[in-house]
C-alpha cells in the first residue's frame, strides 16, 4: 500500500510541470540573488579593468592581462551597450543572463541524457547549492562563459543513434568548444571531449571520422581570434602572461599563507550537500546500474565518464587552486546521474530521484541562512555591492575634481572606473602586477609597464596622479599609503575601509599636466 502510494505520488510529480517550473525558477532566482549581493572580488577588478582598455591597448603587449582575452572582449562589448558610468552592475546583470542560459542549457542536456523533468530540475537546484557553483554565478569573470559554451556544444552533438549529425550542427558545436577554450584555457580538456566525441561513440568508424573533422574545423574557427593574437604577440609576453605569472602567483600565495585558507576552503567542499552530495549521488547511481545489470556501453555513459576525466585533468594542472575549478566535475557528476536514470526502471529509478531530492534538501538546509539573506537583499538595492561601489566611485569623482584629467592610481580599478576618471594604465591588471613586480627583473617590469614599491615614486614624478585609492584591508596597498603619507598627501574617506589620498593643495608641480 505504502509503496503504491509512493509510486503514484512520484509519477505525478514526474508528469506535473508546475514543480519543475518552480524548481528551475528558484534556481535562477538564487543565481540572481547571488549576483546582486556577492561582495566584489579581486578578479572582477582585473577583468573589468582589462575590458576597459580593449581598443586602447593590446592586452598582452601593453597591459599585463593574465587571462585569455575573449572574456575581456565580451565585457567590453557589453559595457558599450549599457549607458552611463556604471561598470560592475551591468557586468553582474550579464551574469544573471548567463545563469539563465546555463540553467536552461543544463536542463535540456540532462533531459537528453536520460533524466526526467523532475530529476533534471532537482539536479540543477542541487548544483546551485554547491559552494563552487555559487562562487561562479555571482562574479564577473570567465568561468560561466566557458561552461555555457561547453554546455551549448554538447547540446548540439549527436548523443544517441538517430540524432541529427548535420554538418553545420557539428561545426557550430565545434565553434562553441573553441570559444570555451578562448574564455578559459583549462577548458581545453572538455573541448577535446566534444571534438573527439564522434570517435568516442561513433555509429560507424567512417562516420565518426567525418563528424570529427567537421567538429574540429568548427573548433579551429572558434579559436581563430586567439590564434591571431598569439601570432602577433611577442612569445615572451605570452609566456609571461599565460605561464610565468601563474607560477609566480602560486609562490606569492604560498608565501602569504593563502595555502592554509585554500585548504580550509577545499575542506568545506566535502560537506554533504556540496561536492560530497553530488559525488555520493553519482556513485549510488552507478551502483544501482551495476546491481540491475544494465548495459554500461551506452554512449551517454561514455560522455559522462569522459567529462569526469576532463574535470580531473583540469584540477591537476599546476596553478593556484580555486573552488571554481571543481564546477566541471560537478556538472559531470550531474550528467552521470542523468545517464544512470535512463538505465533504471520502477522502484530503483524512484530511489535515485528520492536520494537526489534528499541531497538537494540537505543543500538547501546547509545554505538556507545564506539564501534567505541574499533573497532579502534583492529588495534592498542601496546595499548591493555594485550600487555601493558606484557610490564610492562618485565620491572619488568629487574628490578628484581639481585635477580631472590626471589618472587615478589604485590596485582596485573598479573604484576608478565607476568614477569616470582615467585609470593609470600601470594598474590595468589590478593588484596582480603591482604585488608581483618586485620578483621580476627591471626589463620585464618596463616591458609590461609594471610599477613596484621601488619605482612608485618615479611614476608619481613622471605621471602625477589626482588621487591614490587604497583599501585598509589590502596589505599590498601599504607601500602606496606610506608614500602618500611621507609626501604630505591627505586622506579622505571614500567608503567603509576605502581611502583616497589627495595631493597637497598648493602650486602645481613642474611638469605635471
């Protein structure tokens, strides 16, 4: 009796559209709340500052920008479409649109892989309640651009016998895979899975080879702008931006004790409802398939397992570890669950859906306080970090009205960009070039227009600034604050913990603009 009621209830949930629409809407609403209320991140300063220099400088040649340029071009184009001097708020709103695209694309992909509507919606809500995904959807960076491109390419690929494998469909899938690499180089691993998919699970070997050629051709088209940039860029500049910088950054983080913080952050991922929740769910799904004696050779199983391998490959690439790097592994785990669902029937399929729902419930409870706080913050526009940052930028504009044409120096470029005042190009990469410059030789510093604590006074003599904007909590700002104090500059409050050091009033120094 109980089992019959249970089965009939789950069957209704599976058929009903309202619960599915509700879960998808809640998932997107949480993404909106996170994007609106997430504090400003250091990477956002760098990405949006680099985007502001697109068209004025070559990102690798004139500015030390440490990421592939596709993201900078996207944010620069988006900023050109938005009116006024707002910078962070439009970028965060773009994140909301990308989050909606990811929810819909992932839902469609999980359905194609075998999950029913309800299970796919539950898996998406579970993903939103994992720490790595929450960190990705809220910040203006390149991760979700790469992930959305990969999801789009997988949606276009033939996953089952009889799926459309038209030439243009494969070429577009390849283009999206190439764009994913252009947004984030480490996404080369899942992009290769997309390109090689016709060979991994071909209907016939000849067809697999032909489809792979078309997909690879599309991937090359997506990578063409990156190839052109590489061809016209000094190899030394590429090596510094794409290799040397990451090694130096890892050393800097180790020397400043960030390894302990990262370790504790990674340990938090394994709380049930975060990484462990989806991991356990994927393992249980695989066990259920084995117990039921189902066929493991189904092509969609191969796709999910190859994507797991790609996610592991991305994690072992030497560079500073961030929790966002676990997101591809989480997406692959969700795909494994979806591919298991199609191989299960009746009671075992219901068990899998129930376990997914329980994992999702634990995730909701785990993040419940944060969810309520963020959802409540949606109605308080004045306290959104983007709005408060813009208010701080307006204060900087007022404080620098005496010298509006002089650049503003700051390792936190968004305060300057929001003010509408010119940003010193030496700080276009935020604090990254500033805090790493000391370990580089003088030739490299000059090559990338980097300024260090030792050369800061020379910069001030050569290019007088209208203000020096610093944060009290940023230890790398201490040399700037020390120089300003010794030079007789005066502090003026900008926002909580943010100061603008202003030049002393008096005769304008000789040689200044």
